[in-house]
C-alpha cells in the first residue's frame, strides 16, 4: 500500500495544472449542449488536443501520451479543479474509444481515433429507442445486408441521443438478424450523421438546452468498414467495455471532488455555522466524495495490475449518480429561496445531476445487477 | 370532533377543479413560460368570478369573509394544475388585509417574510412589503424592480426597492407573522396539489410504458417509489388541513401548526418530484413533456415561504 | 370540521385519566411476553375489566361501554400517556373480536367475547406457518371433516405465534378443501390450546423473551361451534376485518404520542441544544407523530360516518411501524453509548419496534398493496 | 500509488479467517452470552499464538512492531465471526503502549475517550484508563467495578473507579487522542466484518426461502435492500483502509481520516443490520437464529468509540 503519487506523476500534475491555469477561459462558455456552445467547446477541444491533453491515456500515435491510469486520474482532478469546460467529446473518447481499442481493426483505429481526439469528428451514442430505454435489448432499429454494396442499410429510430443535433457521428446497436431475440443478432455500427437517409431532430432537455435528439434512419447505408466487432455480436462489444470502463472513465473522482470543494466553499460563505443539521449533511457529502475517490483508487490499482472491474461497476454508477444529486441538493439548501435563480452553476448542475440516476442504465436496473451479479441473488 | 370538510367546501373544491382542469391546461402553463407576464391570462379572471380570490376578503369589501379552512382545498387545486399566478400572494396573504382584491383586476403581490424575491411584481398593481417587522403597501409606480430569471420560467421574480414615503402602513409585527403564516400554509397546499398531479402522471406513465415485456409499473422498485410518494402525501395532508383549521379558529398554536404543515409538505413534494422523475426516466427529463414544469414549481415552493429546515426549527422552538 | 372533543367526551377522558392515575402500578411489571409477566398482566386485565375499561368500544352486554370510536381514541391516548401496562389480550380484543362481531353467531359472541374481555380466555394468532409468512395464502395446516363427531380434525404447524406459550386459545386459518388453491378452501377456526393433540413450544424472540411459540396439531378435534364464518371462506373472514381494523385498532395514535412525548423529555434531559442535527430529527419525529394522530382522526371521521377504510390501511401500517423504529432510534442516538444498557425501556422498545416492519404483513407486501390497490398500478 | 494490501497481509488475513471460521463458530458466540466471562475461551489464546494480539506491540516486547495497516484486515475478520473478546481494547488500543500483551494471558481493557463503560473489565488483568486527558494503567485489583447488563449478552460492561495513587501514567494528551483514534478505527473495521457476515447470511437466506412460489431474493424489493447494503459497505471499506494507512504512516490528517471511516462504517453497518433483519423476516427476529447476535454487536459498536454524529462533527471541524 502506498497512497502517494510518484515524483514523475507529480511533475505531470504540475504541467497539467500550469497549462490549465494559462488556458482555461475565465468566463464560462455557453452550454456545450446548445449549438453555439457546442462550437465554442469544439474550439476548446482543439486546444486541448494541440497540447496533447485531450486523450492523455491514449497511445501517442492517436493523439495521446501513453499516460497511465494514475496520470489520467491526476489529469481529471486537475481538469475539474481548474473549472475547465465540459467535455462535449466525452461520449466518443470515454465510451466509444475503449470499444474501438478492444474490438476495432487497425484500420478502424487509424480512421476514427485521431479525428475523435482532435474534435474533428464528434460522436453521440445511439443506444436508446422509443421502446428500448432501460431495456436496451429491446432495440428494434434494423440493419439489412446489402451484399452488392458491401454494407448495411439502416432503418428505425434512436432517441434521447445526447448532443445528437451537433455531433458528426453516431455509434449504436442495430438488429442485423431479424430472427434473433433480445441481445442476440445485434451489430455495433458506426454511422456518419451526414449519411443520406439519416435525419436528426434536436429537442429540449429538462434544463431547456436542446441537448437531446431523435435520429431517424430511412434506408441509410453504411459500409462494412463501419461495423465494430463481429456482425451479430454487437451486444458483447457494447457490454464488454461498458462493464469495465463505464464505472471508471465516465465519471472520474476529480469531477465530484471539484463539486464538493465548491460546496464546501459555498457553505463557508453562506452556511450558518450554528446549523449543525446542514453542516452534518455537507460533511457527510464530503466523506462520500472522499469514499468515491478512494474506492476509485482501489479500482485503478486492480486495473493497473491487469485485473478487471466486473459488475462492481454498477455500484460505482449508483454511488456517483446519487452523490452528485446530493451535492447539488445541499447547495440548493444552502442557497435557500435564492436557489431558484436560473443563472447559477448550481441550478444548472442540479438539473443535470438529476439525469444521473436515469442515464447509463437506470439505478433500478443497476441495483438488480448488484443483487444478481455481485451478491448472487437469484434472477427469478 | 369532525376531521372532514363540509359538503359545501367539497363542492366548491369540485367546481374549482372543473374550472381549472378545463381552463388551466398544461399548454396554458407552458405558454406562461414564454409570454409577457408569465401568467395565465383569463384563468385569473375566471377564478375572480368564482369568488376564489375574495374568499378571505372582508364582506364589506365585496369578499366572502370566510376563513382558511374554506380556501385551503382551492389552493391545492391551483397547485394541481400548476396555475401560474400570484395566487398565494394575492388571495391568501393580501386578501384579508388589502382592499380591492376581489375582482382580480388589481393584482397584489407580496415581498415579506425575508423572501429575496417578489413574484409577478412587474404585472401587479400593488405590493405588500415588509420593513422592520411592519407591513406596508406600495403602488407599482413607486417600486423599483430588479428582475431575476427563475428556473421555473413562469415565475417572474424581482427584488423590490421603495422609499418609505411611498409606503402606507397596513400592519405591525403580529400582522406580519400572520401574513407569513398564511403564505407558508398556502405554499404547503400548492405543494400538495402539485405533488398529487405528479403522482398521477407517474402512475399513468408507469402503467402504459412497457420494458422487459411488462408495464414498468408492475416492477416492485417502481411500485415502491410511487407508494412511498403516496404515503408521504397521505401524512402531509392532515397537517395542512389542521393548520388551515387552526388559522381559521385563531388557535394560539397556529404558527407551529403551519410550520409542521409546510415542513412536511415541502419534504413530501421533493420526494414525490424525485420519484416521479425517476419513474418516468428519460421522457420526464425532456422539455416537451409536462412533468418538469410541475417539478420546477415544487423546487421553488419547497424553499419559498421557509424551507423544511426553517419550519422545523420553528416547531422545535415551540415544542422542545 | 371541528377539532375539539365534545364535553361528554372530555368527561370520559377525565374518568379514564383518574382511574389510571389511581390504578396503574408505579413499578413496571415484568414483560408480558414471559410466563411470570403474562400472569401479572392478566391480573391487570382483570382490573381493567372490572372497571369496564378493558374493551370500552364493545357493547355493554359483552363487558364494554358502547363507547364511540372517538372515546376509544381518547381511552388509548390516556392509557399510553399513563404508562399503563402492555395489553397481552390485544390479539383477542383488537384482532379476533372484530371478526367475531362481524361473522360470529350470537351463540359464539356470547360464548367467546365476555371471557376474552375479562382475560379469562386469552387468544393468540395462528396465521404464520414455517412456509407461509408474508405469503399467508400458502397455509398448509389442514382441517379434515369428522362428520360423525360434528367437527374438524386438525394437523400441521403454526409458528411465530406471539405469546402462544401462555395463551389459552388460538384463532387461525386451516385448509379445509385440500383441492383448492391459495386463498380458497381455507376455514377460520377457533382452537382451545388444551385440546388433545395440540402441542405448544415457546421460543425466544430477538429481545430474549419467550414471546414466540410453535403450535403443532396432530389430529386435534374442534367442533363445528368453533368455525367462525363459513367453511372454506376463512380468507374473507381474515381479510374483511384486517383491512378496516388493522390500521386503526392495532396501533392507536396514543401509543406513539406517548412514545414521542417520552422522546421529547429525553431530549430535554440529555440532548445537546446546540446539536441542531439531532434536534431537527427529533422535531421531525414529533411532526410525524402528529401527522399520524391527525390522519387517524380523518379515518375515524370516515368510519364514524359509515365509511370504510380500504387498502389505505396499508399506508397506515407502513407509517406507524417505521415511525416507531425512528422514535426509538432517535432515543438510542440521544443516549449514545449508554443505549446498549439492556435495562432501559428504550432498549427494549427499540428491539420491539424492529418487529413492526415485519409483522402484520411485511412493509414490502404493504407497499405492493399501496401501489396496486391505492394507486392502481398493474399487478403484472 | 498502490491502494492494495500486500500478498503477506492478505495471506495473514486468510490464515486468521481460517482459524476464526473453524474456532469461533456461532455457538462459541452464543456460549459467550451465558458463560462466566462473556468471552471465547481458547480462541483468544489461538489468536495470541498466531501473533494477532501483538501485531502493534514493539519488537522489544515480543511483538511484531508492525502497524495498523497490517492489523486492520485481521480486526475485520474478528468482526466477521463476532468474536466476543476485548480485541480492540487489547490488541489495537493498548498493545503499542502497554507491555506484556503479546501472549494474551494478561488481558488489557480500556476505559478512555469518554466511553461510559469498560468491556470485560472483570476478566482482564489491567485497564488503560483516562483522566484529565492523560492515560494511566491500573491493575485489576485496584479497580472498583460496577457492572451493567448489555443488550449484547457477550459484552460484559462495567464502569470503573480507581484512586490516582493506584494509577501509573503511560501517556499524555497526544497519546490519549492516538489511543482513541486506534479504538475508533478498530471499531470501524469490526463493523465492516460484522456487516459483511450479516449480508452473507441474508443472501443465503433470501436465496433459499421461498414465498409466492419463488425465492424471496428474486423479488426486487429484497434485491434492492441487499444491494443498498452492499453499496454502503463498498464505500465504507476504502475509508477504513485509508485511515489505517494514515495511522501507519503518521499522516497529520490521520484523526480526520479515522473519523471519516468510523462515521461511514457506523452508518453502513446500521443500514446493513436493518436490511438484514427485514430480509430475514420473522426468523431473523428469533433468538435461536444467529443474526441477532451480529446485529446487537453492530448496535453497540456503531455508538461506541464515537457515533457517526460525533465523528462527522470532528470531520467538520477539520474540513469546513
């Protein structure tokens, strides 16, 4: 056991911190979940990429630095501590990329990863459909084989696609074997959104931003090069990385530590020190934030030694999503009746936090996973 | 002992419910998010016509001279439809102490009880304000408004400034506390109505929406979320009713009863809003679906007129 | 709406209060869930009966006073406020008696009710079996027709029978139609525990008292006079009163108001007034206690006007059982490390409170009932 | 950075687990409820033989001179089997500062940190006591004991009195705080072990017990209760490990880290105990079934060595 970073890791931290201090815009950008904000954020991604800070843990050849998971943790800590902008590229670099590293051909890696890292191509997630939300295996969007053209013709609809109206590409699951049931017969496809036959309609989220989109497919063609993994094995591609990576890379501790730090600052400024009721709750939120950080250090230790994360990732997802709600709820309580003013980071963050227990698999489903796959309780 | 509303009170409630269900539809609420004054247009006048705005106003002033127990169910109905109006400020807080409110044409808002904002001050004719624990009225023309944008787009907020010379005193510390108590109880009643409607929306959605081959409302986790919301409301309503009664009969513990009601209603409404969203999933998180307008009203009202912590502290002072 | 009691009700209150003041033993009796304590409690019940206070709401002819439900509420408030002894007769007078009033023949009412009221005959509940707990309809104890003898021969086993080792009689459900499934073919029988073929084995509860029993039936005979309601219609008898009465009579508000009053006194004596965290929780428990009392006033108003309680009783059961846990948990928190001393009313009460969310139908089952029958969510 | 125990630490843990599983069975725990001293008999000596009691004792004294990070997993194992012994007092609190503890034949208890009771003082040879923020040892013969009956029948409690003339000073305020911190961390580790065993019992029972034609563990309400307990433990353990590490390396924030760990472990254990009982239903409520012995130990330990509120207040002082 050794709970200090190495000298070289600390040097990396200093470099990141110095760069962010110099480069993070002092004025908040408009939300990356609006069209104008998205473009501003892509500019920011380009600057990160130019500093080789967009995807530190990737190989150098694709725009990264071959940084260790520990350095990635450090990067994230510094990034959120600096109040740096939202990562509008996250669904590509954090969710799709691990699948491309694991299942993509060398050509696919070469084709997709550098442009993803630079923000030239931006990816949205095409899992959910109107009738396939928590029940992802109910996907009904189809891809029909076009042997002559060497590819697939897509039809159907995806929805709740975050930033779908602004991204250039979508990754998603499509039913390629119409006779197969549930999670069989699905294929993981990469789809340029300017493909003829693809229509995107943005729509508003709870907070008013046009952060969602519906994506319609009408005989849209993608070539075989755009199949990730094996045909009819898409479920495995989607799940293999979801299990090991989701818990870790989707929500690094740095994000919540930074929020907790802001909450503590808010408490010091506006909290009533005699109100031990609220003080106790703020303290508990800080303890939970530390628990999350330390639990992650354990996961990273395991992964660094070649281990796997497994279904325990579901516990992580439940914990961070509910922690995030609590952190913001406490801020609202400290702010009291002033909390309803829209133009505060807290009001926006509170609304965003509420999506956490829903997206990436509702917490009800995650709790089933914990019960069945971590504890071993019977499915039926 | 008779812990039930009278037939008259219930039929008035039913009539108001009919009116509001018909006139204050979700699209009226949605319009208020983007229209000029954030309000409902004609619904306000219809409520005035029915006499709702003047329930607490003295008869000499054209009101009904009735009490909070006659009004509380109607306020709950306003919550059920998320009525975008200064209903608490006008009909609950100001009606008993400011003349001319019965017709609704001279709308009154309030800026009392330590609230940082007044609601709809830009479209009101007069404001009840508090300074040094005394109540005053100030005409719209004499108010300086600084607007703020609220999370709930229909809630038009501003801070108010005024000169003492433009203020007419209408009450002292006792009246100020009584006005705050009425406001808090009104907010509790609105929260009940908002919550019951959110729960209805959730039951409807969970009964229709299918995942894993069954309506999601057949899954025990969803059932228990919504059962918990229902239970929280079941044990908030009697406190709200009792507080309304205590205000009506001038019970010496009325302030404590109001605080119990507001603390409980705030917590029950926040719980309901959380479970309602969770049971809806992504659709509840979209702007096009109506749920968020109810939720945002709940967030605002649960911390307005004293949040649960403030009211529990008031109760603690009285009973511990 | 009128939230004051009438002058005659207040006179009743004064009479009850005066009697209790004079008669409640100043030293706590041993637990009624032990053999010696049970006997002491039966003596107490006899004194209550002699004062016509054992069953105030029953008709005079059976030992009551024809008191209204309001007077019953008042009696309960005063009883618990006075710190009067546990009612070891409660499963008879609160659970069985309503069924006898509704379904019993005049002869059965005459035969059973007066002796129940006086404590001469004491009743325990025979619902649960080793394989029928939450799933009451899985009852497998059998009653086979003995036409010649004019009655039924019982076999099988009941368990978790509270005070079964001390009571004289048991009421329970037995399967009289072996071909019927689940809640069909059950009959509600009244069984003297000294019947040949009945064996009772007491066993310990969480708190160490021998408050539970297993009851074994081996060809034990009960005559037709001991069938309550129709043969094969026992489920309806059991449920009809459970729904309307359980929520009201099993746990009257007076019980929790008295506990909350003791909690407030404990807080005033031992609480740290600067600890607003604990103060807030104690205050909330008081608010919930008031909410429970007021909600009951609403139920009593409805019943007094001829209405029914319905499935809303499940909300009541969930609320009082969880309130009781919370009240005691707060007392433990106020007592801190001293809470582990066994000889306090709080330690005993805490352990008892923990049974609340389990007995009388687990709160999980009750929440299903609320969801399905109050809210109308789909069963399947 | 390496947030993992070493192979040596893990194999020592496994060896202790094997020993305790074999020797400290539930019937040993049950016997301790009614036997003379409330303790485990030979299990104590076997732990001494393995070196567990002397892990923190200086080498010069025959101990292993190791640190809390080497001990914490072993304490958790003692919790898993609900070992009825003064393991915290003897091996965690006293071992580094009182000689002669290695063999276990001279058992030491403690009466420090504002605790109202000492554990097993009647069967111990010496007690570490605190007065005016200083630590002293007092021999058994010089102690006046007033026994109290605990809810957990194996916890033999007494209050202690002694004369200053019989007390030998062994430490000042710094040592007193350090001893309390060790005790609190020890209690947190015990709570983790107790909780994991309660969770195992619950999973086993819920997988076997059938109602409504299915194992009750297949119902979502039961699943979520037990998942919630598992999650609470998942996010308590790293805090316990970190606090042990901080004590081992003398981190200046070690006291704060201990308080975070104890607060979290207390809450997680109480939650687990509540859900474990609820998922067992009536059988868990019976005296003959083992669960209650684990639960009662949890109740005691969650409020001993500072309850969650006390430790959160300590954290608040440091970080807010």
